[in-house]
């Protein structure tokens, strides 16, 4: 219905900026009231719809960069100098290239360097993961681990096998349908397989993994809907146990800052509309610098840009 919410410029001025930037609750109510007649939603958390679904408990698990990660992070973030010289599609491409590199560094140096040094002590996240999985397995529970990168899934598989001495399953996009079904069946029915690693895109839909009572997001996808969809592989009809969701976030890096922004956008989206991750590529130079630098090195890096 063109014009229902006014033209683009007037909507940005009268609603988008007041709501998203200044958290104007009155304007939020107006938009919500305007679009509610056209939205139909059923939430499985609504006890009027499903009264026997257990609870979903979400924990942000904070970790720190190791010395080698800090060194790689600082060297890579220097790319922001180049980004200032570009615009349009080239600028967006460079931003996503930079974000990808930093995400991989926060995961594990081997994920970024593409080497075979899978030492868990070189990553704050892998150290945290081994500690967490030890507790999970001691309680005879199962876990699914989501990562955005197939290479990181392979690294995690090797680390878990070597240091925890357990069988793992790895679900990714390169598997054929028969193998995928066999992996799901093993995880759902056999005690010998307490953990499944899943590449996020391969495991986004269609999987029923209610044997898991823990969902670990090793690296976050900055679209709340995609993350929720992944979590719902375990938190779905048929689940008998409470589901504990662990979101790994690296302190004093862009991961922590983006997560803060996402939580604000998530609150807004729950009130009004869904959001994706394209906003990252729209950041100004100053916003990008503020987002990427490590806190303790902020003055040094931003002062040189």
C-alpha cells in the first residue's frame, strides 16, 4: 500500500530516526499500531499455544583474546585505513572482508591463518568450549555447536576429539542427504555421540535435534532471526529438557560492540520489524573505527587515522 506510512524521506525523519536512534516510545507505538492489522504471528513460547515446551535460557559467555589473537587482531584492524578511501560497493566489500577476518581471528588463529596448529590454548573461545563441554558430558547431556565457517568446524572437531577423547559428528553443506540423515539419527539415538558441530547455513532449517539440551553459538551471526532459527533446532516441539543457549563473545573487540548494537536492534525488531545484518556495511568511518578497535588500544589506533 504505497503511501500508507508516508513517503520514504518523511518516514525516515518522523519515525525511523526518532525510534531507532532516540528510542521514542510514542512513535514506536504509532508504527506498531499501524502495521499490527497486517501481521500474524504465533510464538511457541506462548503457553496458550504450546503449554508443555520447556524453558530456553540464554547465557552470554565472554572470553578474552590470547596474546597471538591480540597481535593478529591489531595488525588486521589496520585495514580500516584503506576502507576510508573507498565508497559504494567496494567499501561494503572491504568492510565485510575485514569483519570476516576479525571473526576468524576471534575464533582461533588457525581459522584465520589457514594452518594446522589447532592448539586450544591459542584461543579464548576454544579454552571456554572445552571447559563447558566437560561439564556438559559429566552431566550426561548433549550439545550442538554452531559455527559460521566449515573450516572452524573442522578445527573444533579435531580439538574435541584430541582433548576430550569423545566421538563427534560434523554436519555441513558438503554432505549428501543420506549422510546427513545418518548423522542426525546417531545424535538423536546413540549415547556415544554427545556433540554435533553444525555449519550455520547447513543447519539453519529442517533439523530436529531435541536430544541436545545445550546450544553453543561459537561465532555469532548478526541477524537475530538466523541465530534464533539455529537455536530452534533443539528448542522445538518434542523437546523435554530445558535448553541452555551459550553465546560466545570476545571481550574488548568488535564482537562485544556489535552484540550490544544487535541487542538494541533486537528489542526494536520485537516491537516492530525484523532486522538483518546489512547495517554493518552502512557504518560511517568514525563508527567503523569505534566498532573495530580493541578498547585498550583505542587511542593509539584512532589517533593515527
